[in-house]
C-alpha cells in the first residue's frame, strides 16, 4: 500500500571554520512520528554538511509517498532546483569547465531523489522556524559532542 501522508523533513548543516569540524542534523516528521538524526565530520565544509543532512534524512525515509524538505541552504536549493540538470548534461562540469564541488554528495543525492516525489522549501535560517532551529541545534550538538571527546 502506498504511503499518502506527507513526510516533512527539516535539515541543517554547521561548520566551525570552513573548512573545519562540522555537523549535520535533521528532523523527520512522518505523520506525527518524529525522528531526529545528527552526525559529525572532523574536517569538512558547511556545504558538505548541508548536503549530508538531506542525504541522511532521505536514507531514513520510505521511498513511497510525498516528501517536503525544508532547508535554509541556498546552495542545496539552487543546486537541486537549477544547477543539477546542467551539471549532469555537462558531465558534472561547471560552466567554468571545472568539476562540480561536492560531486560525490550530489551524485548520491541525485540517486536518492530520482524515484521520489519531493517538494523543496527554502526557509530563512535563525528566524524562529521550529523545525529549522531544531535541525540547527542537532548539527551544532554533534560538533559539541565530538569536540568534548577530542579535548
């Protein structure tokens, strides 16, 4: 039976230094069943953490049924809604004939979204959106937890 309930996903990435230590967080709301995930990377960039948050959230959701992804990342929004078609057409090269940055993550994201019904929504970061604020908190918590381990 196909899932007709819309899954809401809030994602965020954080980085202390860019590059530096990074974290990602996501909140997945599947018809009132909330799940939170977070992760850490020692040497990374903010854009990689933004992409990783979306990827990890999608890995945790069923393929069937509609999904709304909320992100405060213009990089993710523009990449998925505008740039990716051209990148694929040009063999993952930019207009400047350089390899697309974070190609490995864009390829993975492209595979994860290809058979899904996804609506992408940009939200302003740090503006009181509850889901976005929680995803930001989780991303920073992942950094804090791992910094305590290494100190």
